[in-house]
C-alpha cells in the first residue's frame, strides 16, 4: 500500500508548495530574503525562478495524480528533490540564516526539516518511478487503510513544514506552558529557578538599571550561597583617566521568578579587581540606594 499511495502523498506535497510559489502574493516579498536572491544577485530574478519552480511542481503533481504508472512524473520528482537538496546544502553553507523559499511562506532559516522534506521528494519520486503503479486500486479496495496511511503521511509532512508551526506547534507549546508552567516564572517555595530566570529578573530590576553604567560584560561567573544566587559581572568605574576595574556582584533569591511580581530585592557589591577590596557603594555616586542592599563582607 505504501508504494501504491506514494504518488498521492508526493502530489499533495508538491501541489501545496507549488501553489504557494505560483499564487501566493507574498512570494515577491519573500524572494529577497532567500538564498536564491543571493545566488542570482537579483530579487526579481529570484521571484521569477521561484514561480517557475512552483509551476514545475504543479505540473509534476498533476502527472503523479493522472498518470502515476508513467515513470516520467516520478523521475522528474526525484530530480527535483535532488536539486532541492543541493540548493539547501549551498544555502546552509553560505547563508545559513536565510530562508530557502521552499513553500514561499517560510521566513525562517534553513533547518534539518527543509532537508528532510527535500529527501522525501527525492525518495518518493524514485519510488514512484520504479514502481510504475497506480493509486486508485489501493484507495478503492482498502479505503480505511488508505485513509489512515494518508493521514499519517500528512502529519509527517506538516511536522516537516516550519510555516505550519503556527497551526499546531505553537498551540501545543502554549498548552504545555499552561499545564506545566513557564520555567522563567518561578517554582514552588524552596525550588530554584533557572539561571536564565534570575538573569532576566535582575536585568529588569531597578538595581540593574542603577549599576548598568558600571557593568562591561556578560555573565562570566555565578554560584549559589545559602539560598542566594550570586551573579558576577566585570565592570569599570570612573572616567578614562581614573578608571578602575571592578567586579560587580549581584545577589538575589535563587527561587525568585517573574511570578513574584514587583521589583526584587537585590544585594550589590563592588570589588576592586586589582586589590580584591570591597568598594563602598558611596564611592559610586551614581548608584541610588533603592532596592540595592550592599552585601556583607
């Protein structure tokens, strides 16, 4: 049954992607963002090639539906799949952040899913060309089994299409967050949140806004101490002539997350990078005291 129904699956895939390239109004807007535009050095030529490719996909899809026993549509699909794989490989190597324009609606970078879908076209086309069978006996003789197979194949193709994520993947993620909670919102009392949650909470606090002019690095070090999460940054205090390197150390509740609400209590300490001596908050005249509690020691 798999071989007999392969023309239907392949025709559905090529018909959908081909129709998107030919009829979708957004094709011209998507073309400049694709690897094809870089290859051809022209957005207009990229749009023309995308639409021509879509027309070819529609023609192959029609052949797979009408004359599946003829090896030509299957062979053409296999050649098209091989060309897609070569194009994706080139795009991944020279412009990995660009879109492939595979369905004329994907504004996402090239991922393994695009390669997998192209491989489906290649393998499906080769299977159809060799089998040279028709699909209608399988549908008429075993309609239930054919329906289950086609539904499963459609689910796989949907999973391999990034532009359809908004219809199934995003709702699934929202449901998961609703049931299990967001990792950045904090957890039950006594359970620590992710470090990313602490960093996000800190960077939205008044303490961070006050100390930010001194900070000069991302987060190079962090550790836990008696329920506190310590986040250490490198910083520089003073003007060019009197600049002194310091370590800016923030401490906040390791269990605090965004769900707590309000501005978190943050303890801040400034340590001279050369001497290791603590620098008094008063010496950093631009740092206000609200919600900033100097660390002991």
